[in-house]
């Protein structure tokens, strides 16, 4: 379980323990403190758990198998919970849609359509004790969600007549709005929702160099940017229109700052892994975007088992979780 940070960047929660243990411990830390200190909560956590924080960090939602529960932070008071009344799921993502309302995205298997999955979107209002199904879609394998939970558009890899294709969809309508990449397209590794509405695809299969495909908010391709390596993963939006890309070449890996307007690439630090890229590597449903360009979530990296806040241009670092101090010179050499 990766650390989860509130939308306003003031609080982080994470689990400590292993899935083999009977229970895990939920910790939190206040990121607006000069030196964030781990705080143990009394919230019960058993087994595989998905976490979500409200925008202000005062609520945490836990999805444990088929049970969803919402608690208040930091005191851990139980505010409400429900069974999702849904079959076993392969992947799930929980997001807050308000102070006490959570939305759950579930990818559920169907024997007759394997390996394609059903997507179910469910909302639970803890204050009203109300559960409802918002939408369902069939024949899906991957889902990408924008960071802003108020945005009702998301992207899916959906089954076509013979092969899959990439499409933009509406949450409320539960249907395709626009085809981004046609049936038969190969090599799409990741998708990123830029704060200004643009969409960036990362493509790397059977190419000498990984590349970014930049689309406007209407789904029309604007430009192609070749990256300096065969493999890459996207980080956050460091500044308006500037994306971080972790790029691996023949013998090295480095963080690169990519200007989506000019195509200019600045090579910066090495050996750092954007936390955002790990989230999208490990799940069939992932949040891929930034609440605001340059916010805390866009500047988080993993280095030597520690969570680091890093400014790519200024070189400033701060350790948020763990004890490692990064001493790189920022040149990427």
C-alpha cells in the first residue's frame, strides 16, 4: 500500500504491517509541520485495504474486500460504513466526492468475457447512510482517473470488435464519449490528465525511444515528443504544462522535465522514482493527474525506501516518511 496524501497536501496516511499479519496499523502525519511525525491511529485494518483521504485530510475511507468504511481524523471516530454488495473484484479505487461521500471504482471479472472486466461505479454517503450505483460498463481492462474528483470524464481501455481501443468516458452516462486511440493500437503504457484539460499518452512498445502523445481536451492529437530512452514512466505536473518523466536508457535512468508546449526536455536527477508512476504501475485502476501544477503530490519521489519531497529545478529536498537524506547534485550524471 502506497502512502495516500490529501488533495490540499496537509496530511498523509499509510499502512504499516504485512498482509500475512492478522492486522495492520494505519498511521498519519501532518505535512504542514516542519518535521512530520508518524501518528498511530486506532482505526482497525485487516487484510488487503484500499485507502482514500478527503481533500482536507479530515476523513479517511477504507475499502476492505467488500466493506467500505469512513472515519474521522485524527481521532478515528467511525462515521459510517456499508457492504458494496458487489462480486469479487480484481482492482479498486476509492475517492472522496465530498466531506462524507465516497465513490468506488471496481473492476469485476465475468467468466463469459475473460480477460475483459466489468467496471462498476458506486457511491456511499456516510451522513445519509445511502448507497447507489452510479454507472456500469462492460469489456474493460484498464481505467485512468483524473486527480480532480469533480471531473466527470475518465479514460478506459475497452474491447472493440476484435481488439481493444482507448476511449474517454462519462461517469454519469457510463458510456464512451470519444475514441482517443483506435482499435489495434499497441504500446500505450500510461495516460496523464494535465491540469489545463490536455491528455498525454506514454507509448513505448517496439520503438527506439519512448514518446509522449499530446491531445487537447477534445481528444485531438496536438504533438508527439520523443523521450531520451527506450522505457519511461510519468510523474507529476511540476509546473503548468511541464511533466516529469522517469526515463531509462541503455545504462542509466533519470528524471526529465518535459515542456508539453515546446517539446523541450531538461534532464535532472537520477535514481529517483516518482511516486505517481508507481501508483499506475501496480493497479488496473489509477489516478493519473495533478490537483494543481506544482502541488505537493507532483513533487513526491521514492528514494531508498523513503518518501522524498523534491524540487527538480531548485534541488530542495525534504524527507516526509523515512530517514534517508538525498544528496544528489541534480545534474543527472
